[in-house]
């Protein structure tokens, strides 16, 4: 279908200037919507505004409760963590002490092992070995303590 | 300093925002602002006062219920889009097309006979009334697609780009329909005058 281009707009406005007031006048003589319709719209507007206000109040309560619950959760969690830390503190100390004592016994054994190696080394330098040096000539009984 | 703008001078979007904040008077003002244009458009499109009233009421109920979701676009374009969608639904459910010659649902008289002439007694008033009635009758004879564009422009004072947006058609199509409508109206009115 052939359509007009924006270039025709001027001619269109010219036609409209003649026709629009006449048509507008005709429609203006029709009374607007009845008072009943306007009242119904107003009542719906009031009812909706009230519903919205109630919804907003409810939303405020929900938001407030959510914030309070979050704060309580953080506070409760912190308290629980603090109490737990205090409860395991003596256990930690015991574990620490045990670890220290274990470390000490290991170092003594290590030292002992080191000294026997040194004794072996000194004996080997003199042409002896540990088993023959600490053995009695008449028997194989070891004198090694 | 923030000057307080009287409600009458506020933009449509501001009035709707005021209503969303709880000011019902702002919505009443908005209804009043578009009362004549929107109602005339529905009268022109349906040819029935009672249907026009139902549709007019439904448009405002939809605006009220969706007022929270209104984004800061053109209120006028939004309102006309709602009006058009409702008219499409109405046409689907009811008669395919109607003219202003049709009988009103509420009575036996053609709608145009219910025109109110405030001071009908003087002869001039009667003549003007007659001419206006003829013009309306001619509008009623336009095809629906031309009539809706013509009435949106003349009754709603919508610019063509907003008409195109509301009807979801290209601007040139809107201009074309308007051109066809005015040409046809001129012919119809001339015929009436003869």
C-alpha cells in the first residue's frame, strides 16, 4: 500500500487544521464518562493506595526482622567461637607439652646414637672393632654395656 | 530553594509518582487531564457510550495497578498503548467494528442523538451542533485503522511519532493512514454538505 512520506506532513497539517477543530467540537459535546465511572476509578485508586501502604508496612517488618536475625546470627556465632576457643585452650596446652616432651626424648636418643658412632670410629682408628675389643679372650661374651 | 510546584503544573510522570507515594488526588488530576481525550477516542472507536465507559475505567484500573512498575518513559504513550491493547481485546471479544451511527447499548437512540448541546435553543448553536454531528458521523465511517490514528491525533493531541509508537507501526504508515483519513473525511463532509 502506498504511504505518505514525511514530506507530505505539511499538507497533512493543513488538512488537520481545518478538520480537527470541527471533530473536536463534536466530541466535546459528548459528556465525559459518567460520575459513576469516575467514582469507581477514584475508589480503586484509594483501595490500591491502601493495599500498597499495608504491603510497605509488612515489607518493613520483614526487612527489620531479617536485619535483626542477621545481627543475632553474627553475634551468636562470634560468642560460640569465643567459647569454643576457650574450651580447647587447655587441650592445646597439653598437646603442646606432649609435643615438647616427645621432641626432647627423640633428641636424647639421637645423641646416644651419635656417641656410639663416635666410639666405633675411635676404635676403628686404633685397629680395633667394637665386638672384639669388648670381648674377653676366653670367651665370646661381650663386655659391651 | 525548592519551589513547590502546584499539582496542576506537574508532569504526568510526576503526578503518577505522587500517587505511588500515596497522594490519591494526584491520580484524580491525571484522570481529569485525559478524561475527554481518552473517552472521546473510545467513543469514536466503539460507537457505544457504555463500552467506552467500561474501557475508560479499565484503562485507569490498569494504570493504577501497574503504577509501581511505571518507568520514567512517556506516560501519554504508555496510557495510549494500554488503551489500544484493551480495544484490541474488546474487538476480539465483541463486534469486529462499529460506527458512530450504531445504536447505544443503554437506549434505542443512536449515539449521536445523545450529544449534549449546552445552549441548544439558539439557531447558531443548533447549526454548529449539526456540523459537529456530521463531522463525527464522518469520522465514524472511516475504517478503524484510519479512525484510531485520526482520533489519537485530534483528540489525544499525540504527535505522529508517539502515535506510531503506541500503535507499533512505522511513522510513515501512521502518516499514510492519517493522509487517507483526512482525504476520506473531506470527501464525506463535502458529500454531506451537498
